[in-house]
C-alpha cells in the first residue's frame, strides 16, 4: 500500500494478507449483520483504540473517549481527556474493568499535528498519561503521568504499571501508590500479572517476576533476543516473546514459556520471520500468535500451552501489529484479498475471517471495502456482538455464527 495514503500504524493493524489459495477459494458466509454506525472524529491515519466491558463499547474519539451500548450503538458516556500540556492525546491502550467500575486509558502526547502520523517500527515509550474513569459516571477518577509503556496490568484491585523505569502498584480505585520496585535496564513494553505475581521483560531480554502484594523480587532469568511485546501470563505459566538478531539484523523470533512460580524454562519455540507487535492470545489450553513474513509468508498459529507444539496454522502475510481476537471458540483475524494483492501489490478489499480455535477451520468471512484513506482498528467481540472502527465510523454488528465447541477460556 502506498505509505502516503496508508500510514504505518493503520497499515499495520489492517494488513493481514491471507496467503493460502485453499483458504481464499473456500466459500464462507458473512456472519455479521449490520446493527449500527456512528460518525467519529478521524485520526490522521491511526486507528481508534477500542475496548469493551461486555455490555458497552469504548473508543477514542480524538478529544474524548466515548462509551456506547454495544448492541444498539446508543451513546451512554463521554469521558473527556483533560489535556494540561497543550497537546493532542492519542489513546494507545484501553481496558475496561467492569468489576471495579473503572476504564483505564493510556494516552501519548503529540505536540504538533505533523507528529500525529507515526510509523511504528518497534515498541516505543513516550511521555504518557494514564487515566482512570468511572464507568458509572464517566468522570475522571485519577491520573498518572510519566514514561509509561503499554500495556498496564490489573490484578486484585492493583494496577501494575512501569513508569519512568520503576514498577509501580497503584490502587485501581484511587490511583494511590501501594509499592514501587526499582528496575534495571530499559523497558519498552508493560507488565503482565496473574495469581499474585507480576512479570516484566526488559528491552535486552531479561525476564523478572515480583510479588504483586508487596513488590518483593521472586526470580530472574536472562533470555536471548530483545523484547518484542509484553509478557502474557496464564495459569501457572508466562510467555515471553523476543526478536532474535544476528550481526545486528533480525533473524527470526523466539517465544519462551516459563514457570510462573520459579522461572524455569518449560519450552522454547523458534519462529521464522518476525513476531507481530501484539501479545499472543491465550484461550483455554491454546496460544494464538501471528508471525510476520520476511521473504516467506507469515502465519496465524495455534500452539499447545502445555508443551508449545503447533496444533494448526494458517499462512498469512502480516506487517507489524496484527492481533487476533479470541471469542467463544472463534478466532477473528483481518485479511486483505490475496488475488488483488498479488496482481497490484495493494488491495482495498479486506475480510474479517472467523476461524475455529480448535482446528483452524473457516467459520465465516465478513467482506469489507476500504475507503481511500482509512484507519482500521482491531475488532471487539462480546456476547454475540462485534464492533470495529474504520476511518470516520465505528460500526456494530450482530454475530450470527453458532458458538463452536471449545476447550474453555482463560486469560
């Protein structure tokens, strides 16, 4: 796609190009029935951050965060991003906590309009503001500022954040600091938390674990490569993804599964090409991830969480940030039209593919023609509803696919 028309981040989020003739040729019904559309303020080439608490959809509308009913699209909340620095804030991470009644928004500051278009070549840390809003009233509850990489992690009422080179535990309700732990090295990705522990990965590939209760160090292990994305914790395991270099050039990626209890290596997986900039998605006993192709196609892969063995994969060509979404036994993945892409090197015909988590079978395909200038977000799926933002619209749909038999879910 011409970079003058399609920015790096928009291209990154949208460009999953299915590189499998059988998949492209396989007929698949459109499982999405249009339910509503909302006009929104368009970013300069960047997609809108989206999140859901299961009932409402929240998205960044440039000067504010808007909450709408996921089923009807009716606007229910307007959460103003107060800007004391005279800059335009772009939200890069949203998380809704229905139990605690909070919406957490991490925004980065763009002082000049020409800085709004960001070509993302890797994880980065900018001056940021972390805001907590009340889901009930929409009012700002508290705010924390500093160099904060995404994401943040929520565990037992604590919000775990890396800020200015330190690991902080903040009270999720009021933002008060509970404890802090000093970190050595540079950090371009945020933490993960699970079952009383919090895990971090430094830029040079050192994995560390701390007690979420008081910040006490638990274990440390040096891994090869550089941090590619934030850790993912599930059950008693934690996944660390890194980019491996040889002679200063990328030569592939590696994922390590460590014991959350003591940091022992349970399995390692070498991957061709580069891991995309999203975190792997864990659903039940499966790990789903996307690798970006180099000279060969990348792939959407399903791995066994227990031993790392590959259960299935679908060839794709993926550039930068490509995040699959797990929803009730289904995996949602954006894709461009392969034939058109092969002919012209560009495609304005995209599809949201629905795969079975169990075996990768195609369950459905939602076709989409992109406008000349666009910013396409990752989809959000909950309770038989799907939504995404594209350009100057947010669109909501009713999902008509039956729920496939699944192994159960955990995150």
